[in-house]
C-alpha cells in the first residue's frame, strides 16, 4: 500500500534524509501511486533540489518511472539538464536513466529506423554513464548486452562470437560485486537470449525481444549497486524482484497452452489461427526456466492480440481489450500471464455469430446467444454423489436459505456440508503436523548446545505444541512459558507439560499487551492470528518480535483463507503478515511460505514461516497505526473480491452443466437442480462454504473499522 500523502509531505521537508526517502519511494512506486500528476510534480521539484544526493535519486527515479510519467517531454529535459550537473554521480545517474528511457522509446517505435535510432541513442547514453562512473554502475552491466543486441540485430555478425564477447564483458563488470552469484545467473540467461536475437524477423519481433530484455537487464543490473546508501535493504528488495519462473507461473503457462489448444482445434478460422499461434508461444514459454525467454514469448502473444484487437468492430469491446493489453505490457511475467488468460476468454467469443465457445472438463460446447446448446463434446458422466433432489424439500422458500448464500449456493452447500467438515478436519490435522515439524526441527537444533532454551508459546491453548517434545532429547534444557487469553485451556496444557518432565510457567495474558524484551530463544504461534482481535494483531506481532533474543526466531502458522464457521474472526494471509512485519520492523527478516493442505489445497491451504529478530521501528509503526483503518479497508475489499470470484466459479460451472450461457438462480427447475446435484463436484461445495465464511469476515471487518474510527485502539 503506497502512502502518497506521506511521500508528498517528505518531499517538501527541509530534512535531507526525508527528501531522499521521498525520491526513492517515487522511484520504486511511481506506477502504483493513485495521483500521478501530483507525484510527477514532486519528482520534477526534486530534480532541482539543493542537495546533490537528492538530485541523483531524482535522476534514478526518472529512469525507473519514465514509462508512467505524465509529461515525458519535461522528464526528458530534466534528465538532460542533470547530465550537466556539477556532481559526477548525478551525471552518471542521469545518463543511465536517459539510456533506459531511450530503450523504452525503441520498444514503442513506429518504424525500424526510429527503432534503430533510439537504440543507438541508448548505447551513447549508457557509454557516457559507464565511462564517467567511478563505482559499480548498472550501465556497465547493461551496455555490453545492448551493444551485442544491436550488432546481432542490425549488423548480423556471427552470433556465437558476439555472445562470447558479451559474456566476457559482462562477467568483467560483475567482478567484485557482492551479488556475483546472482549476476552470473542473470548473465547466463541474457546470453542465451542473445542467441535468439538474430532470429527476429521484423520490427514487431525486435520490439518484443527488446522489451523482455530491457525489463530483465534493468533488474539484474541493479544488483551491481551493493551499497545501502539509497535505502536500507534495497539490494535484498532488488534480488526479490529478479524474475524467477515459479511453479505458479508454470501452471499459468500450461493453462494458457491448453486453452489456446482448445481454441486452435475448435474455433472458427480467424480465432483458431490466433489460438494456434498463442499455443506455439505458450508451449515455448512452458519449456524453459529462463525468465528472459518466457517474457519474450509472452510479448509475442500480446503482439498477436494487439493485431487482432484492431479488427474488433464493437468500440467498447475493442477499448477493453486494448486496455488489457496495455496493462499487461507494464506487468511482470506473472501479471502478463494472468492478463493473457483474460484475453483468451475474450477470444473465445465469436463476435460475428453471438456464440460462445466454452471449454472445460466436459469438453467443448458452442452456446447460442439464447442459451441453447448447439454442440457438446464428451459430456460429463454422472457421478455417484447423492442427488440434490433427495436433499431438498419439494419447494425451498427463499427465507429458508443459509444467510449470506443464494438459494443455489445453499443447495450446493447443504449437499456437501458433511464432506466439508471431513476435509476441514483433515486439513487442520495436516496444518498442525507440518507446522509442528518446523517447531520440532528448530527446538532440536537449539538443544544441540548445553545452554537453557527459553520458549514462549503464544496462544498455547491446551498445549498442543508440546507434542514436538516427543522428538527432542534434551528436554531438561527447555524453559517453557505458555500464555493464553482463556483460563479454560490452561488446565490441559499444564498436564501435558508435566507429562514431559517440564517445570512450566502458564499465564492468562493478552498477547497484544505482553511486554517481554529480548528474553526468548524461540516464540511460537500456531493457528492463533485468525482468533486475535484485528485491532490488536499488529501489537501481537510487534510484541513477539520484541520478545526475541538477538538470535531468536519466531515460528508461525495459520490458515491462508477462511476455514471454520467461527464468528468474529479474520483470517490473515501470508501477504498480510509480511506487510504488517514491514510496518513494524526497520528491516523485516521473515521467511513465510504457503503450504497445500488436504485434498483441495487451493481452497484449504495455510502458511507457515520463520521470523527473525529485527529492530522495531516505533515511529513508522505509530504512523501506520494512525491509519490502520486503511489496512482493514484493503483487507475487506480483498475479501469481497475473493468472495465474488468464488460466486463466479460456481455460476460458471452451473452454466456449463446446464449448457447455458447464463442462468437465473432463483428460477431453476427441479430438473435443473437434479442435474446440478448429479454433476457438480464436491469442490464447489467448499466454494459455497467459503462464500459464507468470507461474508462473515467482511461484516466483522466492517465492525472493526467502525470501532477504530470511533477511537478504539
């Protein structure tokens, strides 16, 4: 969440450090700020700052934000002005940013001559920056790559020799960098991409290639800057931003490939031709782990959609598709892949006939505009699940439905209610098991020494975490302290602790007000955060970090999405916890990952992780808490979006079962309901259940937002 008001305030302050903070926030977040005109005015003002370090930051920010700046002509003039600055490092940054801006202009060029000229300009600016720099400068890394790209594209010299030349120069530029390992991997990826550069056949292909190379080269080149002068932790942030082809991206690429394959085989001639071309590039992207090559293949797909968009007669449809393509071009690999799936969905519509091609596990259906099925391939076989007809009365009134759910959602919910409880119990068991494995591992590691191990178990409940001691040999070293908000849990916890030979300490205590300072080697919190009052959660996290010794560690886990029909709970995702830690600590040191659990891991997953001791940033935390309702509002809106997505998935599946393009959920016949009951899968029962849970969460967040705004803290 970008606080533009804070950036603006700091940009106007007399303190140099605050203006530096503002300029680096604009550099990293310009595309995300809501008011770009106001942000541009702040950045333009900072280019003329009296302090040379602020001017250098402004030059860097202009290069990073150039594509999103509203007045590019003025930004270009500002950068040229800064190339004449009295300070060498300001001139270096300005020339480097002009080089980056020139590469961007090349990717947007209308003709090949313009493309070539802008690329030549970029080389000239990078050369000036690299020549004048007295320290590691990203231009030194990017210059040999762009020079080789230019030679291969326009002079068509021997590719192998040029690639070897690039490798030599780039590796020389990375010598002495603390990030050498990451840089060498980046160099290898870029060198492999260079081998393909000479194959670009036309301007469109060259632009697609250059856009992918630019994004990766910029991010990799930043690794050369190992100083922490600009922003504490900046190098770690940059490393995180370097593209990696994750399992999630792989799955998306395979979905794009499969969906485009269906279009290629079943659509009309025009759409089939596009589908076949998308399939070719998606297949190539799926076959590599090189992020540069994946990005390039996705650019090819977007280019093909761009050509297709010009042929769409409906002005609103054409505008929507062009906007989606424009958004995708500014995204990273994951964002591009998601937008391409949206575009494939649009392609499935045959605008001339008003028909829709629907693909899925049931094969392919051609649906007329009136909802009649024209053709169906490989219909689903009836499952052995109980029929909806047997579950519901002759006529269920609207008032009999479960609160928060439509009649249709209620029917599906009821059909699988017992299944959900079983899957939920299995998932919770798996969550506990996988979390306790981490806790067991950490305790075993700590007890290798002979020192006392102080363990604080926050929200200890009935002492379930003590089960890990079955695998710990030196239990006598462990000094266990369990706290919980309810006395009723502690009796059972005491029995367990005594059974392991511990001399435990248990207290009824509110974790949001506990005050331990550097006292514990390990702090655990298992399935607690969703039960904490949302207004107290940031304080619980801060207090847990504060309780750690210098080398201490927190072990946490909780559900990733609503899981149980509990009232007044909010389930916080791994991303939420990371965000809170970043607001609490000067440099958050957390490793949190989402873990599948149970049969339907996408709907019933959880997260677990470690958090290391970090210095609390009290001033930043206090400022964040003054605007904490904004964080709660964002959580509420995210919950709404997830709920509506689930509703859409149920609706789409029912449309598919009934062979219609749309349905009126209130007026489905008994025959319709029976067919839905016979064919709907149990995962949709889970989705219906979660709609109810998300709605309860949204209502509770509303209450908490009101409480906060009325003075509750």
